[in-house]
C-alpha cells in the first residue's frame, strides 16, 4: 500500500475575481432630489418675485450714508471686542483668584451682564441721563456732611453733563463691551482651567512671578481653547450691532438701511440689503477665524499625533527623527 506524499507543495490556483456589490443608498438620492427641488423653488422666488426690487436695492445699498454706516458697524465691532476681551481677561483672573472679594465681585459681574438681554441693556445705557443728569467727581455725601457739621458743603472737583458725555456711538460701544466682557470672562476662565496646573507650578519654580507665568505660560497655551469661541463671539458682536438702533446710533449699517427703507416706503428690499451686507462681513470673519484657529492649534490634534507616530517609526529604524 502506497502512502501519499502530503509534504508536496500544492499547485496554486488563480484567485477568482471579487464581485463587489456596491451598497445602495436610496435615501441619499431622495434627499438630493428634495434639495434640488427646494433650490429651484428658491431661485424661482428670487428671480420672479417683484417684492425684492433688485434694481432699487442695488441703487441704494451702496450709497454714501450706507457705506458710512458700514464703517461705523465695523468700528463698533472692533472697539467693543477689544474692550470686552481685555475686561473679560481681568474678570476671569479675578474669578480664579484666591481673594474671596475678587471672586464674589467677578461672579456678580458675569451674573448680571449675562442675565440682562443686550437690547434691554442698550436701552438702559441710552437713558442713563435720567439716573445721572450730571456726572461729578468729589466727596460723596458732602451735603449730608455739611448738615451734620452745620456748614454749607459742596465739594466737587469736576463735573460734566451726562448728555454731553454719553453720546450714541460711545454708549453703544460701552454697552456691547460690558456685555461681551461677561461672556469672554467665562471663555478665558475655561481656557485657563484647561492648562495643566503643573505648567504654572513649573514656571513659578523657575523664578517667574504669577503675572509672568500667566502671560508667558498659561495664556499662550489657553489660546487654543479661547480662540474658537472668541471668533464666534466676534461674529455675534457684528450681528448685535444692529441692536444699536435702540440707543439710537445713527452711524450704523442697519440704521442707515432702515432709514432709506422707511423714507422710500421700500422696507423689504432694504432688509434684504442688510442681509447681504451681513453675509459679506461674516464671511470675511469666518475666513479670519479659520486661519487663527489653524495658527493656534499647531501641535495639537491629528497633525500632532501623526507627527509623533512618524517620529517614533523613524527612531525605531535609526533614521533622523526630524519630520518636517
């Protein structure tokens, strides 16, 4: 009886081609069809509805008063954000302080300005002259002190009429900045808390003061967390400048467009013009936000993980670990 040789190498056979059947997604095609129909209906509305008054809108949305209002809107946004960010950093540092008075005061500030709607706050700011017709610097309660000691006292060093100081433009900037500072304080505080406490301790061990450690170590690392919501707050601030019609601020984009619409009885076309202007401005801010986030997120996320993996592989094979 012959025993078959099982040690022989089997003859390879050609592999059969894989018959891959693509997965069908009927829901996608239905969604595409619905979106296409809605897009066509929207385009038909824009082109055929006479309420838009495109010719009238294009003739008036670039007039000098509107462009002057556009400049005012951008200026108010920049000034309000600068003041809001600086004040927000101060409030955030106070929230993280060991001093209970600073913590309580900063908490009360954020509580108040986050609770009051900006439109209501701007109306109140525009009517502060009712509360203080005249702002003066001097000794408080001087009249009562004079009556107490039997003398006529009027110890005032400097004074100014409220209506001369709180003009519409600066009332709007101050109102928006005070409200924004409350939100920025929470954003900055969250960014600072995201940094490992060991970073601050290491900086202190190297001889840095608390201010130096905060400025050179903590805040630069916290920017990765602070920048994205700050960009969103800037966009929201740009849109909230339209609320300044409550003060009112005349050097503002929405005020000028509304004035043209009310004067010509063509309100709706001017509202569409306002939408187009805000879309244009916000698109510019979105581009800037993208590059800022990319700038401050270097060394984090997927790119950093891929770089670390490549460096590890290069080190294992004895190659240069420097990865461009």
